[in-house]
C-alpha cells in the first residue's frame, strides 16, 4: 500500500470509501471493521479522518496511539503490520529469536498474542510472557535470553485511551551496539516502510513458547546487587508505594522483600492493574494529583519514603516529607542523587581503572550530572531526548532523563528501569537515615560542592501533536529577548543539530553570564504536548531559586 492508502486527506467520498474498504479487507478485528463501515454509512468524515490520518509512526518510545480502528490507531490491523514488518526485518538480517511482553492496558494481551503468532509463523523462535509484566522485565529478558528482538506492548504513562508497541534489539545490528535497547533511526523508518509493504494473507502459528517465572527469578537476583545487608532497622523503614494501577507491584514488592524492606504500605485504590486508571486522569507520576492518594497515606503512616511507578514501571518517582509537607522530587533531583551514589560506588571498585565507564542523560535533563561525573573522573555524554538514545552511549554505567527514567544497571537492563531504581533509592534513603541526615540534605551536599543546578518544566497539553508543533513554531518566531532580566547569550535551532547531536525538533536558548539560564522548548514525542525545560545555574541557592521562579513565570505568560 502507498502512503495515500492510509490517509483520506483531500479525497472525495468515493476515494474515501475505496481506501476504507481496502483497509477493512485485511483487518482481522470484526469490531473495528464494523465501526469503520458504520462511519462510512453515516458519512462521518470526522471519525474517518481520525482513523485515516496516515499510518501510525514510531516516535520517541516506539509506536503509540489511540485505541481506534484504522491505520492511525493502535488496533489488531496495525499490530499485525508491525509484527509482520519486524519478521521481515529479522529475516533480512538472519535474526532468529524474539521475546514478547505486555502490560495490562486494553488490547495488550490480544496484541501480544497476535504478534507471537505472526513471528512464530515466520519461523522465529518466539517467547511470550504468559501474563502482564513490567517493561524493564521485558528489556531484561532480551539480554537474558540472548534474543535478537524484544517487543513490549505498552503505552507506558499515556492515558487509558492509548496503547503502544516498543521494539528492542539485542547485540549489535547494522554496526550499532543495541545490547537490548530500543530501536533508533534509520531502523525505525525501515520497519515503518516494511509495515506499508506487508503482503496478505500473513502466516500465523501457535508454535511459540510461554515463559515461566525463571525470568523473574533471574531479574530479582540481578537487582540484589543494590541491596545491603538485612537488619531490623531496615525492616522498620516505612515505605509507601503505588503502582498507579499498573503492573509493577508484584515484582517490586518481591524485590523489596528480598532486600529486607518489609514495612511497605501499598495504596489500596491503585494496587491492582486496571486499564481504566480510575483514580487518575493521566497515569503519570509527573502529573498534578497523580500521587495525592499516596501522599495522604504516607502522611497518615509517618512514612520515611514514598515510591511510585508509572503503569509499566519503567519510570520511578519519589516523595519525602520536607518541613512537615510531603513533596515529590523532580526527575533531575533524583537523577543527581543516584548519580552521586553510583559514582561513589564506582570509584570504590578496586578494578575501576580496568574498564572505563560513562554517565549520560538527555539534553533536556540537568547538566549537574556532568559535574558529578567529572569529579569522579567518569566520562559524560548528553543525548537526544528518549532512552533509546541514552542507552547507546558506549560503556554506559548510569543514565537518566528528567522524565523520571533511570538506568542503573545497563548490562542487565539497557533501558530505564523503575523497579531497580526504586530499590536503589530505598537503600540510599535508608543509608541517609542511618547517618541521621535527610535525603534532601544529601542533595544539598551535592549542590554545595558543584553549585545550584535548579530545574523546572512547563508543559502544555493540546488536542493533537500538530497543534503542539504549531505552538513551538510560534515560540521560535517570538521568543523572549531577555529572561529574568538576563540577556540572550546563545541560541540554537535544534533542527540544525547541537553539540554534535543529530537534528531534532526544538530550540535551545542560553541567557545570562555569571548566572546562566538554559531554556529548551520542544514537542513531546509521545503525547500532544509541548514542553519547556528550564535550568538555572548559580553558586547561590537563593539566587538560583529566584531566577528560576522569575524565568518560569515569564515563560508561562509567553507560552500561554
């Protein structure tokens, strides 16, 4: 099928009817077919335009879209194209094995099973998780099984109306060391093209293997490296936890119990997987209100630490009691304390000089990690947004992105992993309590050494990704010439590349000299949102906080 077969833009109704009927002929879901035929009968061009606005494309974290019929949504017809395209991609490179996992979203089980049938039908050794699992467990399985490919059916933190499809590659492919990480360009574009060229009918087979719990056991064993000795004091360390209606609870609670953390209270209303996400409009710990129930429980139970995962448990958030008020930590704050913790551990290793290691984070994350790495004689890199880029840094020892994603053991899970990060953060918080300092004081010690790197984010939600991009264009044409009374120092169009990175959508502006303000504005790669990332650097805490407040207030007015 050509690109015009997936879009009805500028088509008359007879052409629309032809395009829709051609799609329906190969759609395996009778419900989707009936919906599309009803749209035709009712001449509902609104719904047809939503469904036929081009074939769903790979973004920052794979395929991700609304659960609607047609080529522009996540449905069985699109999934069968994706699975068949991956099979063709694998055959062209003599790849032979794939492992598939799924979360608890609407359609995930059916999407995963259909993918397994198609890949098994193509002659691939195919493993399928028998039930829902966190994304980090699938990423772990790719390396543990030495699989050539991994597929995770998930939309991570997106609303309940969405689903998605992440693709991982094991080992090296086309000269790129993937080592169990997500695909990047040009491979995503190649698979996208193969999705357009699928030949029907597609052969299917039920000759795939259902995995047992050996993967979970091996994963828990790998995570044990972050656990310190069990003590009675550890058992008394009070933690409140929420999986936000996702699939992380079972694996995380088993991990924490093995590490000796037995005083964990789970938010009852959010404890079990539920694709409706009934207590949160957006199941993302970053969203306002997402952790309200957990914070209430933490306050009532006098907890020492609050830990939250997003629905597929690749992201991890924490909150602590600060001067009598529970506050969620920013991703950059968590990224810094993990970086310092791991830098200290790495420098204590006797054979450290025998293997170089690197820290990395995304361009929109704080540059404080670079200072931490430098002080520990560790190399440091910034990457494009998305963990598919962070995970490609050679000799990666630790990587993070400000959107609550932390990779603390790349050799085992070469992707963000909220499960192992949650354990590491609990160990660090417990260690601080034993030293009679707060986790916040631990962070302040880092600031006192390197300077105050304070960050914030302004996020605007739109009806469509196109609207978000239009708002970005508007900002690029009319950005503040001064910010918090600081003049522009440098400005870069990210479409032309920056600091050796590939071109990407967005703009980066530096203001000031002695006190520096960095502003990055870009569209979200997974949702109809535009994001503005602000970082202020200064030697003074009060100056940095004042500048950040002024900058964010001014930018909010400009962007609204």
